[in-house]
C-alpha cells in the first residue's frame, strides 16, 4: 500500500512501495560479535533508530552506553557529546591495555 503522500502527483510512489527490495535488508544479518572491540551508543528517546537496533544484542557488543537525548542531540547537545567523547576515550584505553571493557 502506498503511503499518505502517494497520489497522482507522485506516480512512482506505488512502484517503490511495491518493490520487494524496499522492505528487505540489502545483505544478510551477521551472526555473533565482530572480531573487533565494539561500543554502541543508544537512546530510548532517539525517535529515528530503535534502541535494539542501535545497541545490538548482548552477545554482539562489548559495551553499550545509553545517552539521554534525541537523535541529533547526540552530536549537537554539549552534555551528550561530552559523554560520548569520555566513553570513547575510556573504551579505547581499556581496549589498548587488553582489559575487557566493562558493560555500561
């Protein structure tokens, strides 16, 4: 079914909506954790990216950090950006010393 903005002025809308590639992922989902240290930032208030998609599953990550902001606030709101920088610094320090990063 075509979305609310699909009408006679948007003739290509139906073709895009009905294309099976529009709804399928472009590649298969990887299984397990990548072979590198992984750090995920997520927010339950994001509004764009679902929390489960942003943080991944427990067996896929080394550390997941919740940032209390909306989607663009992660890079525009100084307190969120400062927290992200501190978390990355700590994560890198832990990774470089061989310590297993703590789950946040």
